[in-house]
């Protein structure tokens, strides 16, 4: 799936869960709604958010960056 579609589905799911009472709404209903109505939410979807969601779903398989070590202060002579 492409990132824009993922972002649109996330927007649809979030909207649906906010509009419905979460106590009575099952997550499966929200997922079904998101898949069926993602095209209606494409105008408010952002490709960058979709890429981020895809990276988060992939887990820890991303590139790890080394932390920069703080430079130690020079001792005074």
C-alpha cells in the first residue's frame, strides 16, 4: 500500500472513533469503516504521515543512528 492510502485510512479511522462512542464501538468496526471510506479522507491525508505510520508498523527494522558523544571539556593547564 502506498503512504497516502495509509494516511487516509488513519484519518478515517480516527474520525470514526472520535464520532462514535468508544465504549460501544469495536475496533474492528473502525478498521472496516477506514478501509471502505479512505478515499473520502484523501484530501486531508499527508504522505509523510503515511510513511511514518508504515515505519512504525515495521517495528525496529529501521536504521539506527549512533548518538553523538558529548565532547569532554579540555583540562585547564
